[in-house]
């Protein structure tokens, strides 16, 4: 049942993301989401809200209703222009 739950959570995560974003399982019950083309912290916060909302509804696995909860951490980086060595 645990594997089925992880697959269902991954599906909900994928459905909450935009087409260029990526969700990946780190291990255990941890997932990472990479957002492409964000305008700033507001975009990251909106994505986090979409993920939490997507996981709010109970999942039904093998006739069992399961409620999952998520905590979200956000890390932002700036793009650095790449230069070619001369």
C-alpha cells in the first residue's frame, strides 16, 4: 500500500505543476520540485500553494482513505550568466 500511496502523491504533484517544471522523489516520502522560468518568490509561493492544495483531498488506496500532509521549503537562486573562456 505504501508504494501505491507514493505513486498517487507523485501523480498529484505532477498534476499541480506547469509543463516545464519537474517533480522527483528524493527517497522515503520526500519529493523535490524544480520550477523553471519563475519571475520571483511570488511564483514559488504560488507553486507551493498549488502543491498543498493538490494534496489536501484524501487519497483512496485499496479501499482505505488516506489523508496526507505536506510541508514545503523554498530555495531561490539567481541565474548566473555563463561566459566562455577566452
